[in-house]
C-alpha cells in the first residue's frame, strides 16, 4: 500500500513535489511491481483530481489492476468531489481496513 497525504512527493517547494511525484509514479509503472492499493487523503486527494499532472500514470495503474482509494471527507473539504478523474471514493473505514490488512505501507 502506498499512502499519499500531500499534493506531490516529499517536503519541498510545490513545483518540486510535482516533479518528484510524476517521476515516482512513472518509475513505479516501469518497475512492474505495482502496489495493490494507493490511498489518498488530506492534500493527497488533489493528485487524482482534474488538473493533476499525474492522472495518466494513475489511470494506467488502475488499468493494470491497482486500486486507488480517495478519502471522501478530504474531497469534500477541498470542494473536489466533482473533480475526481481516477480511483474510487471511499470512507475512513476503507482507509483503516486497508492499512490494517497491509503487509507494508509506504507513506510518500
């Protein structure tokens, strides 16, 4: 399980975070070792919404069987419920169950 809680990757200026997340997702796709699930909450939900530069990579992950779960409360907080372009919207129960059952969680 990979957990995205930022609109990008790492603690850096926003532009660099975007470059890093794009590279991370591209290399993950090229590695052929895809995560079973990717979770998005807090500002991480912005990665799956209209205007995100990484929608193509995320859609490709879905196409290859990866599950993307976006936390509904965060979407609502940022008024992005209608802007989701990849993944499925879930609740805290979905997030919690995934985290509890995961053999490994990578928070990026």
